[in-house]
C-alpha cells in the first residue's frame, strides 16, 4: 500500500522535472526560462522527496530536512537571479510596466 | 518502475545540460545550472531508495547546499562586474 502511494507521488514528480527541462529549452527569454526552470522543478523535487518518504518511512527526518532546505533556498536563489538578470539585460517588455525603473 | 523513473530524470538533466551549453548569456547558464542541481538532488534521493543506502541522502544535501551557494555567488558577481565597468 505504501509502495503504491509512493509510486503515485514519484511519477508526476519525475514528469514535472522533465517538463521543466523542456520549458528551459523552449522558452524565448531568460526571465521566462527562469519561470519554467525554478517553479516546476521545485514542485517536482518536493513530490519525489515525499514519494521516497512513503517508500522508506525510516528515513523521514533526513527527507524532511532536505525538503525544507529546498523549499527555503530555491525561491531565494531564483529571486536573486531575476534581479541580476534585470539589472544586466532588462526583459522582454510587452506591457509597458516597469516598477523597478528608478532603482536601476 | 524505479529504474524507468531514474532514466526519465536523467533525460531531464540531459535537456537542461543542452541549455547550459548553448545559453546566450551568463544568466541563462546560471539558471540551467540551478535547475540541474535541483534535478540531481531528486535523482540522488531516488538512488538512495534503489541502492538501499542512506548515505546518498547526505550527498544530496551537500549537493543542494553547494548549488545554492554557487548560484548566489554567480548572480552577485554578474551585477558587481556590471556596476564596476
């Protein structure tokens, strides 16, 4: 029973990782590539870690620690990357909105 | 089943490695490196179940720490070089 739940959680996680890699290849701009490459891979790796916790319940503490670390650091690093990309190259601006213009 | 999932995750690492090779700017390469790090962490977590050895979880944790620090250092270095020039 636990094996079935684990595999049901791991399979969409691995599929999401492949989808995020495909989006990293196909998107036209650095910011949109970051949209595909950080959010989808965060959810995919969290689903894989939860599924492995169902497959091997004795390892739950290390897996919880790893999941919390990924959940904290991944949005932080993507935010710093987005700021650096904006300051270096700007972005593909179709809407005309640019709230960070004064801090440039 | 688990072997097939490991092959799927290896395929994802290969796809983001293509972006790492041909990214036009430094920031594209750093985004691809960050994604490769996260995918490699989940690959190591799956390997720890397949091989039945919990040392792979420690390796995955060290991988996550190193990838985070590398990403932040590259992003800060990119901006600092721009403001100096």
